[in-house]
């Protein structure tokens, strides 16, 4: 189980939820892994952008507490993108298609949609300026060009 010194198990779900102390804080890797382990029995539960936490964290990607709790993880984002791509792939004249994510959050769903819909361009909207800033930085690290 991931640990940090002698830190007792805080309920990161509660700490990252509405009004929680960690909601708007950038989490350390151990906290991300601890949340996954404590909540789902899996330290790699918060896998996003096709990577487990240790890999995306190692590349400089960061998440706020609420994003770690609320984001669409890889398994679900991959399934959504596969379903959308199966329908979109039958549409005529797909060249230059925009994929729009009106509630982009972590950007993981949009990331997976763009992987499945080759040649498409992404457009994301995020009302919260803090989430928007962190996500834009993360997607830039990945080299993903998104129109905001």
C-alpha cells in the first residue's frame, strides 16, 4: 500500500470532495496511489492519458484533488471513445472534424476520442479556470493540441 512517512490514512475522497481541504490542491503521487488503493484496492486506479499514475506523474502531469476523484479514467474513456468512433467512423466526409468536449475536466475523454478518431481536432471547454489551466498544461506536456 502506498504511504507517505507516518501519515495516517486520510479519506482522500472526502478531502478532495466539495469543500474538502485537498479539493483544489495538486496531489502528490503517493496521494493519488493511496486514493486508488483505499477506494478501489488498486494504486493505479487513476490511470489517465493511457498511463498509470507513476508514469504520468513522472512526465510532469499533475491533478487537483477533485480531478483525481471526478475524472474519467482510462478504462471508461477508452470504452466511450470506442463507441463514439464506431458511429462517427460511418459518417461521410470526416476530414477536419472537430471533437467537442463541453466539460473537458482532465481532458482524458477528449484525449481518447482523438486517439480513436485519427485526423480529428479537439476543442474543449472548461468553466473552472483552475481546472482549465492545469489541464491545458497537462495536455501540452502530451503534445495534444486542443482549441480552448
